[in-house]
């Protein structure tokens, strides 16, 4: 297959309407960055298309929810589209769940270089260079409340390199790229290549992680197609602020000072590794030892978190500690279960509750009567998947309290 | 810690009071009212914890004077010391503490603090040293550490208090989530969340606003475009009218000129530059004519120059032949040189051939050199076999001679080797025969062995002699040994003698044993000496027998030596030297044996070789004779050797080769010469054909003609050819120039003709016969042209003025003579319309700008994102609070289960003990004291199994309960190692006789368990009850007798009934009704009829200001603000 070399930029899930979430408190120095991060990340996506001298920018949905973003996003996108138009870069935009094709305001006319695919059936557009078609871009926007019909994707009959743009497909897992050479997918915030052969299907992920669950680098994907039609994808990080989850293993001899020191060392390394990025760090503590009992909200975790924020969170760009989680199971000495003490009773009670998954915790008894039927009533309802974590946290707190610690 | 002595220097009513040897168990003091019992208890408190302000105010300075303070003697474990606390007059503070041990060591309050085991004063005052007031205050649960400790201690103390944990969790939960109307974290967050969502909902309309603005702006744009178009039209109209007004004069002037020009139409039109064109034509015609004449003269000059070149046409025609000969010039010159070289080489070779032939003839012995030339190679080949035969014979002879010489040399070498062996043996006088030499060596070896045996026997004999001397010396015992043996013998004899002769000596009593030891010692010495000497004698005899045998062996050896010496021809030298020489000689002889055989074989081979040499010599002579005969036959010298002949034969062959080379050189030279002659002829012929013979050659004679040579002739021809070639090229160049000149001349002449035709055609077109008429016509036309120009200028001005504003027809209508009078009114009307339209456009632009500003502000508005960020934070905090509430509720759920279990089955040991005391004090009427762990209250179960709160009990029963609890707590402290004396001041005053008797019994039993109790009573019958229990009882001294004026008791004891009502009445706004004594019926209590209506909780009320922190209220009052009237956590029973 002889093919003119191509360079495309694939982005999705810009979600200009979503500032970062998952922080219980926003430090003053991060406030502006948290607000602007989606726009900064999106701007870097467009700048990547310019610096890479891309043939086209592929937007695979969820670019913006205009109902939640306001006019600012519209103006921003029009401005960026105009920049690309000045450099002759086409934009192929397939609407997703948040940005269906019909949601774009008619009053804001898109530049000619922007091709917003219609919903309903796959539309095919030839990507031209110097008046000659070099690739076929096929795309479809998602309809509100309807499944995406991807049956219209097909490889170009003349052998042109065919790119599909869609907000996910209804194909079987691993078969998303069977119809075209490269399937640019959106709707998934984590970067993932779901199909390699015969065609590549790739989720480029969001250019900016929005919550502590969306850790690691995020950005857009630069697609390079060589003369033999071989596709190579490369991540270009665009996130100005990055969520990280750091795992620390502790031993029986680790106390809270040693843990604090380990975290400080780790943060220093992270700062050195990402000197220009603002970091939001969540900690996962595993291991053994009595420190596990005290690593809970309201316990030692709060104290360490405050210290780390004071030491590393004040600078810009800094490393802000989001929180410390410890899901490690309790390892109490076995004799504690047999002691005739309140703590022994407590442990036995928790053991019994964990063993009997069907038993009701009856937390509604603790609800004030006037709240038992209101919107706050679900607070006392514990689902099966919440039960384990809740009992673990409660057992930690119970042991902590039995040690004389304050609530 | 126990108090043994009390000494009051001055405190309240007491002065110089001394209470000594107090019992470590129970001591009952009787004192009437105002006897100073409470003062005594306060004194104990003051010494132990200091003079508080309250006590200072009440008890200091002492009423009876004296030093304020006193001392206590204390026994704590094994340590006994006295604590004194004194205070100066007017001094503040707790007073000075001095501790003095039994050994007289003094110190500060450290010992006292250690003895008190960190029990604070409040606890001591409420637990250990209590009066009737304190015991009643317990029911109010005042904010004292003692009250809290009491309940903590009685409510399931682990590492922490379950009560504290449950209460803390409840408070924490309430902080997170409280009932509607109360502020809590979750409800606050929910409110914030809802408010933010509402704000977001409001902000979500921004898009619609923005789109509406965009649409409206679009509409405005269309209106503005329309207005601008209208304005443009009106501007254009006004401009047209304005231009028409300005154009009016020019318009009229242009019309006049147009009419004049119209009248001159129909005349011949000449170009404006007709005169210039005519003059130009005339000048061009003249110029071309001059140029043509000039070129014609130049062509004539070229033609003459070409004729002067003188070209040889014959030579030019034979150019190919001349060129070919020119290419052969080098070859021709080379041929000359080759001919000369080949001739000289041939001459040289022939000369060398002649000289070599002469030398060879001389060597071969020929008399004439020419004879050698007659001999051919065949003759010489015939000599070749003879030469080879002779050389083979010589070679064979020489080889045989060398073999013979080698064999003879080998024979001589072997002979010399044998001779040297013989000569060595003869020099030492040894036999020449191998067998004899072998016998000689054997005899010499035997002789050496005999000599060796003799030497060994002599050495052995000397050793035996030495051994014999040593054995002879050993037969005599050494002096030191003899001394010891003698001493042992003498001691033994003395012991035996002392036994026999002095029986009374110290050895007498053990005489038998001593004598036996003495005998054993003597016998041992004698036997040891005998056996030692006997063994030495035996060994000496053996030595002598060995020496005799050695003597015989020496003699035999000497005989053998003499015999061998006689047989051996020993002349001189030692046996060993001779033996070595003989052995060496024998080795030489043994080595010569194979050499002799080799020598004989070599001798035989030499003889054979000599015969072969003679035979080869004969063969050689025959070959030489045949050789010489053949040489003579050929005329050569007979002395010529075959080897020499071979070298001459090679030289002869070289001569033949030389002759051949000379012949070849000569043939080559003649061939070159022929080629040269052929070329020379070709050159000469060509020169003649082209008339290029040199002029000199034609004029000189034949002899001189040969001087020129072929090369000179050829060079002449080639030089002439080159000169002619150059002339031809020059001629061609001149011809080309002439042709070009001719072409140019023709052009000029054609131009002249054309120009003349054009001039004539102009005249014809103007209908002029000659040039003069033509020029007249041109003048007329110039005048007409001026008029046209003026008309055209006016037209341009008009056109420029109207430019693109409107077509000319529009202005023609406006400037029509009939309408020109309406221009000014039309202009004014257009100006007014234009102003109105401009105002309209300005308004539209302003409206559009305002909308754009609104749109821009909407686009720059980030409040939506800020609200979303705030919302995410609030939701996260809400989720955290939600989870925190769940966790705490789960922990509470577990702790509630534990609490219920504790309440039902596992009340603390303290309460169990209190229950026992309570049962004893009440005669089993109240059997159990317990507490709901989540509240600071006590409940008592009666014999009917009913749980009663404290406030429903009678005062006496309540005091029994509090006394029970205190006794249990004191016992609990004791179990924890804290033993402090218990001072009870009239705590039994409200007991009836039966209860007092039971109390006395309980207290005595309690004291018997190791607790020290100091019980003060004002009732003698109670005092007597303690007496009946065998307790130590004292009457307090009459203070009136001891000190000065009587003082009043600090505070009169409250009446029993008042004491009951007082605390309860202070607690709540609507106090609990006092229950009738002795026991309320079950139906009288609302909590019993409706147990679910009671709840035990904390309420902040008016009593809070008076120091009361918590109190018990009916549930209906305590939860008045709660619809269901009870806390969701608390038990709904009493």
C-alpha cells in the first residue's frame, strides 16, 4: 500500500465545561489553575496541531457541553478554529454525548475548515493536500438517546488511508478498528488502544484529568502514517495540572514520622520530575503495622496531609496533597480478639459484621427522625459494595478511639 | 497510707489537739454538735492538700490562737513520716509543708504527694473525706472531677471510657447531621450545594442570551447594511446634484464648441503630425541614398584586395595529398635514422664476430682461423659423447677414491680407540684380558668388605667396653638415693623404737600403726637397694658375653684379610683406590669389545674400496685416449680437456648467434632504405605537379640538387601549402564581407524606393499635387485641431467631475436648459434626506455595539466555572462528611451493642461491689446498682427487679447508695494500690437505728479488709454501735476546756428533709417531684407507668450557671423540642 505520509492530531473529551473536581478544599494559589486547566489543556491541543504541522485535527466528541460551559467555550473554540484555518488545518469533529451536532448554536457559524459530522449515518470527507485527496475522513456524531450506528465506516475503495472519527462504536471489544485504518475514538478519559489489527482503534483520552481517579499524564495523540500506511501513535501531554496516585509500603516499624518523611522524599522527587506541572497527589498506603489503625480521616492522615500541604503545596507549581487513603486490611494481634476488654468486644463485633454480610447495620436508627424520609435518608443506606470499606474505616476508628485518640 | 497521729497546733476551734495511736482499721469519734468534728476533718484535708481560700476564711487564724496548722503522722507501706503544714498569719497559699521521717530527715511535699498517689483534692473530698454535704452533692453530678471519675470508674473503664467514646461519637455525629432546624455540617453543605445548583441553573441561560444577542446582532447587521446602502444612494444623489450645479458653465461652453466643430465636418483629415512625417520621410530618403553609395565603394576595395592574394590553385586542389605526405614526415625522418643505426650495428657485430673467431681458433689449436669456419656444428656434436664418457669416468674415479679414503679414516679411528684403552690399563698394571680384569675387581671388592667388617667389629667392641664400664658404675647406688633410703630406714627404726621404748610419747597412742609404718619404710629401703644392684650385675654379665663374641669375629676377619692380601698383587695405594682403578679399567675393556669388531669390519671395507679405485682409474684412462684421438682427427689440439672443450663449445655457439644477428641487421637496413626512397619519390612528384619546386633547386646543378634532401623538399612543400591555405581563408573572408556590404546596399536602395512611394501616397491622399499644397492643407487642419482639443478638455473636465457618480445622461437631464432652474431646491432636499439617514445609521451602530459588549461580557464571564468548582468542592466535602457520618454511625452501632451487653451482663466490678454494699446496707431490699453507660446516672434495682432512678429514692436510701458507691470506689482504689484513709463525718446521721446498725457493721467489715476509717458521729448510740462492733472508739476532747471561747460549727447540718429537696429543686426549671418515703409505689411514678417516656440526657439549663452541668430530667421535658420525645440512641426504659 503506497500512501502519502500523514500527520494527524487526535483529541477528545476536552470537556471545557468541567473544571477539576474531587478536592474538598481549593487552595488559593491553585484556584485560578483549576478553573483554567480545561482551557489551557485544550489550547495546547490546538497548539500541538499547529506545531506538528498536522494535516487535520480529529475531535472525537465531548468537546464541550454548551449548556454547562456558557458562551466562553463557544468563543474559545471559534478562536482556536480560526487559528487552524489560517494555517490550512482542517478540523473533523464528531459530536458525543455532551456535544451532539445539533447543540452547536446556529448563531455561531463555524469556520469552513471545521467539519462537524452529522448524526444518523456516517459521512465521508476527503482530506486533500495541494488539491489531491490523501486520506478519507469518515465520521458520525452521536444522537441524543440513540446508539451509534457505525455500520457506515468502510475503507476507501481507491485505497486511500481511511480514518474514522466517532464517540465510541458499537463494535465488539477488540474489533473497533476492523472497518477503517485508524479509528479515532472518544468518550473515554483514559488513553487506550483497543484494537491493533487490521486497523488501529484508539481512545486518546481527555487532555486534562478531572478527578483523583484520572491519574497520570493526559493529552492528545499525534498520529503518524508513513508511506506504507503504518500507523504510529504518540501521546503529547497537554495537562497543566496532573493527578497522581503514589503508593507507599510501610512496615511494622514505620511510625507516622517515618511515613511523613517518606512522603516528603517522594514529593521532592515528583517535583524534580515534573518541575513545570502542578501536581495533585493522592497517597495510597499499604503494608503492615499499627500505623494502619491511625491512618484514617480525622486521624494521623489529617495531620500528615496538613504538613505536606504546608511544605509542598504553597508554591506554584506545587504538589498539593489531596488525601491519604489506606485500604489495607487491619492486622491486629490475634490476642486482641480474645481480650475481655471493650476493644476486644469491638473487634469481635466487627468480625461478626464482616462475616455476616446480610446483617443490617441499621444506621437509620442514628438519623434524626425528621430526616429519615427526606433527601438525606440515603445517608443511612449502605450498599453491598460500600459495606466492606465502611466496616474497615469504622474498625480503624474504633481501634483508634479505644487507644484514647480524639474523634 | 494510714494516719497514726494527729496533732493540731491551731485550726479553727482546735488548739494543741493531740490524737495518737489511731487504729489502722476503724476509729469512731464521738463528739456532740459543735464539738469540732467537721473542723477535724477539714484539718486532715488541709494538711494533705493545703489551706484553700475557703478553709482559710473559715478556720484561720485559729480561734484559740497559736501557730496555724498542725501535723499528721503517716505510715505509707514501710515508710513512716510526719507531715506538718503551717501557715503564718495573713499568709496566702496552701501553707508550708514539711515532711520528717523517723530518721529525722526532712523534706518538702514530695513524700506527701507520693503517699497520696496523685489523688486530687476534689476526689479526696468527695470520696475519702466526706461529710453529709458531700455525700448528698453526689446526686447533683456537679462539675467536679470526683463526680466524673465516679461515673467513669463505675461505667466500664477500659483504656478509655466507653461512656466518653459514645458521647464523643454522638456529639460528633450531631455536628455532622442534626435535626432540621439545627445547624450541622451536612445540612449546611446540602444548603450550599442546592444554592450553587440553583446558581448554575441560572447561569445556564447564558448560552440562550448569547445566542439571542448573536441573532439580534445579525439582524442589526442586516438593518445597518440596508441603511448604509440607502445612505450611499442618497449621498450619490446629493453629490450628483452638487456636481450638476458646479458643472453648469462648462457644460454650456462645451455645447458651443461642439456646434462649431459640427459645422466643419467633411474636410480632409490629415494626421496631426503630417508635416513632421513629411520632413521625416525626406530626411530618411537622403540618408539611405548616402549609405548606399558608401557601401558600393567599400565593395570595390575588397574585390581588389582579394586579387592581390595570389593563390596557387594546383596546390589547393592537391590538399589531401600534401596533407598525407605531411603526416609521413616523421616516418621519413625516422627511416633515415633507422638506416644509419642498423648499418652501424651490423658493422659492429661483424667486427666482433671476426675477433671472436680468431680467439676461438687459437684456443682450439687451429693453425688457420678459416679452418674454424669450415667446422660445422655436426662435427662438434660428434665429440659430445666422448666428452660425457670421459667426464663420467673421472667422476666415478673420484667417487671411488673418496669412499676409500673415508673407510681408511674410520679404520684408523677405531684402532686409535683400542690403543688408548690398552695404554690406560698398562699404565696401572692391570691385566689386558677382560676375564682377568673381572676377577681382579671381584677380589678387591671382597677385600674392601672384609675391611669394612673389621671396622664395624672394632666400633662395636668399643661400645661394649663403654657399656660395661657404665654397668659397673650402676652397681653402686647413688649417694642421694642412698641418703633417702637411709633416712626412710632410720625413720622407720625410730618409729618402731619409740613405740617400743617410749609408749607414752605422742606416737605412743598410735604405737602399732607407727611401728608398722616404720617397718614398712625400712623394708622398702632394703628391698629397693637389693633389687637395684641385682639387675645391674645381670646386665654387666651380658655385656661381657657380647665382648667375647666380638673378639672371635675380629680374629676371623683379620684372617680373611691376610688371605686376600696374599692373593692380591697389591703394590701400593689403598684398596679403595685400586678397586676404583680396576673397576674403571674393567669398564674400558668392556667398552672396547664391540669397537674391535667394528675395526675388523672397517679394515675389510678399505680393501674393497682400494680395488674399486684401481678399476675406475683404468676406465678413465681409456676414455681419455678415445677423446684425444677424436680431437686429432678434427685438427684440434690433443691437450684439450673435455671440460675445456665444453666451455669452448658454448663460445662457438655464441659465435653462430652473433653472426646471425649481424646478418639480420644488414637486411633491416636495406629494407628501410627502400621505404625511404619510395617516399622521396612521392614528394618530388608532388612538388613538380604543384609547381612548388624550390627556386634554388631549379637554378643549381644536379650535384647541388641532392644537397636539399627529401625532408627539405617536403618541408618546402608543406610550408607552401600552409601559406596557400592561409591565403584561401583570407580570400573567403573578403568575399563574405563583400556579400554583406552588397546586402546592406540593396536594403538602402529598397528603402529609398519605399519612402518615395509613401511620400507620393500622402500627396495623393490629400489630393495635393506637390509638397507645397500639402503643407498648406496641414496648416488648415492645425486650427481645427485646436478647437477639438478645447472641446475634449471640456469633456474630460465634465467626465472627471461626474466620474462614477452617474451616467452623463443623468446630468444632461439636470442641466437641460429648461430644468436647470430647479437645481438649487433639489440640492437642499437631498442634504436633508442625507442627514436623516446618517442619524438612523448611527443609532443602529450604537445598538449593535451595546449588544456586542453584552455578548463579550457573557463570553468573558467565568462565574459558571467558578460555581462549578465551588460545587465540586462542596460535593466532595459533603461526600466526606457523609462517609464520616456513616463511619461514626457504624462505630456507634457497634459500641451500642457493646454498651447494651455491658449494661445487661457486664456491669463494672465497682458497681457490683457497690451493689453488695447496698444490699448489706439495705438488708437486701436494693440489690443492684448499675448505670446506663451513655449517661452519668445511677439506677438501683430493688428486690422486685425494678430499676429506679436516684431521685425517686428516699434521702436515707439515697445516702446509703452514695455510701455504697464510695465504699466500692475506695475499694477499687485500694485494688489499684491507692489506699487513703477514709474520713466520714456524720454520714450516718440520717439513718434510722436499723440502717445505722447495718452501716456500722458494713463499715467495720470494710475496715477489717484493710481500710482505715475515721468515723465522726454526734450520736452516741451510733458511737456505741461501733463500740459493739469492737471498733476503736474515742470521745473528742472537750474543746471548751482546751481552748478559749466557744465557736459555732462552721455550718449547721441540714435538716434531713431539706437536704433531700435542695439539690433536686435546683436542678430544673420544673423540678422532679420528691417521692414519698419510704418507697414509692410503682403506680406513682410516671416513668414506671410509661417507661418509654424517660430518657437520660444532658441539658443546659439555668442550673448551668450554678455549676451544675448535667442533671436528670423527664424525657418529656428534656426532649421538648423533639417530636418523638426521645433520643434515637438512648434506651427507652429506666
